[in-house]
């Protein structure tokens, strides 16, 4: 079989492009994926005790983009799961983002007074950056802001990024809010939920198309070469398009050095109980070496008595051979990325899409939207 397009990587970026180009574009697609499974980081599977787990970290679908929701709904139904996160503050489970319910949990009898002060100044539903509360020169609101900063944000962020809080950008700090609401949901998007049969089943349906041939366990670098402005497939010049969703520094043999990332180590534990924690994700914001614990049954709604699986996440610097998860975005790293991008631009039929190829954090819906837009242009 000859191909019109090669897609590298079978996460949401690659799978969406493969399906669109095969179906809407009528093109013959070769899809190459290094891992032995589809789905990229959204892959899920049953563990030894029959619990559906997310191997690369908990993935909750949420979006305000109707096109993305409708597109993915062709391949899966979604449950009506609404994600909630609590911070474990010395054993007290406090809703995050910090809201009226959190204020009551932490400040007890003082809560009504604090809530009144906030609602006298701001409309309900506002997310107020804690810096703005400090600037009010009201000692009680400053105390609230300091509490959120120290007990919900600072230690957690230090663990996540591996730097002292003083080195975290002011822009990031400015995003920590107090949410004037009793809405405990972590996301307020119009559409949210979990794929009813899991992400992997959704991907399998996306790839079930006669124009798609996919090879798992295949590192594209073993078959597709980029040299001197020419792309080859299995040693022969390839004049079709290549859509690449892997890491750009790796593609060009780290010529200018490694693009820095944070990686995660996942500690899975199965416990002989119905339920481990009160809600899907609990952030450890004042102690513990891990950042958070996710209990999968709470996310997926899976009914299984007497057993549950949890996952602890440990964040650390990424070195070659680790899974790169979070791009470390600063001026220096973006300049380095720019040099790799210049190399990629020497191949006019090479298109970059995805969180690795673009060295950017994308939620799942954003990456599907990006892939759909790219295909709109290509078809
Ligand atoms: C811990 C964590 C939790 C997250 N939770 C959420 C969430 O709750 N909600 C949400 O919306 N988003 C979440 N995200 C973001 C989500 O994971 C991304 O939006 C999504 O993975 C992006 O898809 P992608 O296709 O760009 O990348 P990926 O899913 O990483 O897919 C890229 C694929 O390319 C393959 N590949 C790379 N190089 C090669 C090569 N040389 N040859 C062959 N194959 C190659 C890789 O093996 C991989 O399978 C989370 C991310 C992380 C890290």
C-alpha cells in the first residue's frame, strides 16, 4: 500500500488527524506509534484487580467547544461525571478552587462574616485573584488570601515545578483565585464527563477506518528520516505530508540540546476497600512528597465492591528516556524550541501538532480543536 500521509503519534492529535484525513480527505494514512497501545497519554486499561486506570495520569474530559464535543461524541458517549478536587490540609478535605464551602470548612464561625465581606464587594460567581484580596487593605481578607496562598498553593506548586515559590512567575501566582460560589466542580465547562467505555475504546473507534493502517510499537525514527530537506519512508523518498506529534528535539537528534520538561512517577496502589477518599482527586498541599492522589473508580463511576485503585503522583525533572509531561515554559526554553522549529520549517510538507511537537500545554479538547483546524486547512 502507498500512503498520502504519515501521521506520527497516536494520542489525540495524531488520532484526530488520521481519522479526519482518512475520512473527510479520502487519503491513505500510515499511523506510527511507538508505544504498544493507542491513546497517547489518555490511554486507559484494566489493572490486575479489574479497575479501569489511566496509566499516564488522570484524564477528565471538559470543554466549551461544541465542535470538539460533537466530534468526539461520534466515537463515544460521555458520562455526566463532574470532577471535584479537594486539598488535604492536615486531614481536612477542602474544596479547590477555594470557594464559600472551603471558607466554611476552614474558618468555621468566622465564615459568614468573610463571605459577606466578599459578596458586598464582588458579584457571586467571580474568581478573585488572591493578590487582589491582599490589595484591599482589609486584614481579614488578607488573612484569607494568605491562607489560600500558603495552604493550598505554595507547597503544591513547589512540589510540582521543583522550584522555591519565590521563583514561580508572578503571572502564575496571579491566577490563584478565591471562587465566590458554592459550586465545588473543578471545571465549569458546558460539556464534561468521562468516555463511557473508556478512552482506549474511543480511540479504537476513531482509528477503525479502511484508509488507516496503523503500526503500534514502531518508533517513527526507524522508518521516517528527515535529512537535507528530504523526507524518506523506509529509505524511499516520500512526497506526501507528514504530521508529527512527538518531541521536536528528539526528532532532530537533540542537535541544540534537550527541551526541558517535568516528568511524573506514578505510584499505583490497590486497596481492599470500597472507597479510599471522599472524591476523585485529593491534592496534598501542605505535606507528603506526592502532589495528589486520584481514585479511578470515583472518576469512571465503575462499580466494583471491596476493591479500589489509587494513584500517587510524584513530579521531578525529566531526563532522556523519561516521559516528558509538562513543558517548562520560559524565555530561554522557548528560544530553544524556536531553533528546532526553524529546522522543522525546512520541510514544507511536515506539520507539527500536539503538546510535544508544539512544546506547549494543551488540554485534550484544545488539542482536538487544533487537529481539526489543521485538517480543515489540509483537506
Ligand atoms: C498528568 C496529566 C494529566 C492530564 N489531565 C488532563 C485532563 O484531565 N483533561 C485534559 O483535557 N487534559 C489533560 N492532560 C493533557 C492531555 O494529556 C493532552 O492534551 C493530550 O495528551 C495531548 O495529546 P497529544 O496527541 O498531543 O499527545 P500524547 O497523548 O502525548 O500523544 C503523543 C504520542 O506520540 C507518540 N510518539 C512520540 N514520538 C514518537 C515517535 N518518534 N514515533 C512514534 N510515536 C511517537 C507517543 O508515544 C504518544 O503516544 C493531562 C496531561 C498530563 C500530563
